């Protein structure tokens, strides 16, 4: 790969980041601080209150059939080792604090990926008693992946857009 290919990847990266899915996906984020992923994407996965449908599809996205790892995406055990968070579910009252602590533990700059309708707009749990809000009310997501649940192909595609592979 030549020197020009990294510049092209950077512009694609900037164009794809922070693109809202729809008008109700939350506010359009401010200017992106570029995160240099160098072809890989290390994500800490956090479920803040989902039905586990998204988790099944994320597991499929990283399983051999869709194999997100071949495009440089990996799930890691610690936010200190991560480039960002992959968040599913509505933010429940009990998980708002741990989500904020996990975000604070990330090295900066970092990425936030909201995965699934619940994380993006509240989905069917939006008005439930135990719900504090959606991910965008805690932190502005860089990428949103809609769907209830999103297809593994869509999850892999979003992660590929971030890793540039």
C-alpha cells in the first residue's frame, strides 16, 4: 500500500463517522477528533439494558460466517485497551453510572458505536419505568447501527467503515 492509501482511508473515515441514521437518531455531532485506528478497531462491548437480541447478532458478526476480525475489529475485555465502545440497549437507571465510568476509562480520543434500535432511539423500551434514556443522552455516538436487532452484515459493515478495511 502506498502513502496515498492512508490519506484516502482517513477521508473515508471522516465521511462515515458521526452520520445519524435518521432525524430521531439524536443531534448531529460536532466535529470529529480523528482517531487513528491503523487498520484495526478494538472495542469494549457494553450492554446497558437490552433484550439480548443485539448481543446474539454481535456474536454472529464475530463468528466465522461473518468474521468481523478479518477486517480488524476485535472485542476486548477492558476499556483501557479499547479504541471505543460498542453499546447496546436502552440506558437503564442501574447502568447509567457504569456506562459513564466505562467511557471515562477509555483512552482519548475514542469512538462510541450505538448498536440496535434501543441504543439509537429507545426501541420498544423507550418509555419503560427503569429506563434512564438512550445512549445519545449520555454520550454522542460516532456511529449508529439501526435494527431490531441489526443484521450481522450491518454490524460488520459499520465496523469496517471505522477500521477502513
